[in-house]
């Protein structure tokens, strides 16, 4: 963990529940109590109806690959190997940006709509990053 060189998120009061969930090995989303819309990223009101009555819910951790690019440009803080920058569609509906791991970083291996499952990369004692891998 001390060797983690990539930029890390800085939790805010609005996002703390999400990062606490990641640290505990789960994705936590918000759902509107008025219209039942589940959304990401975290905010203190529903983006669908603007209601402020929202609750935090545990996501299944399942997703599908919505879109991606493979970054081949080396950066000192990201390593020399190509890595994917992806958008996944969570089973609950929201989309989120992430990386696809535990598979070759090639167009042949990264198929749109492929089933994925969440895994967490522990960066520090407080921050674990949600990443996705092909579902087993």
C-alpha cells in the first residue's frame, strides 16, 4: 500500500458512504425514496425528481461492460502496461467509470455487454478502489 502511486479520491461528506462501502468490500448506491430511482455518483438529491429523501443501498456487484478504451500510453504512476478505462452498467441501472482487471487488455478479451463482477483494490487503509473483472 505504501507504494501506491496513482492519484486517490478524496472522500467528501456526500461520497463518504460510497468509499466506506468500498473499504468494506461492497458498492453502495443511493436510491430515491420518492421515485425509486437508483443513481451514481453520490449526491444529496435524486437526479430524476430532485427529491432529497434518499437512502443508501448495497449493490449486487454485478455489471456489464458498456464501453471502454485501452490506454497504451505509459505513465510513471500507472505503469508501463496497457490498461482499460471502462464504463460499466451496474445491475441496478447506474453506470460508473472503472478499470477492467484480471483479463487481457485487448479488444478480443473485452467484449461489450460481457458480464462482470466487482473486485476491490486496496490502496490505503481507508481507500479501496472498485474495479471489475469477467464474471465467473
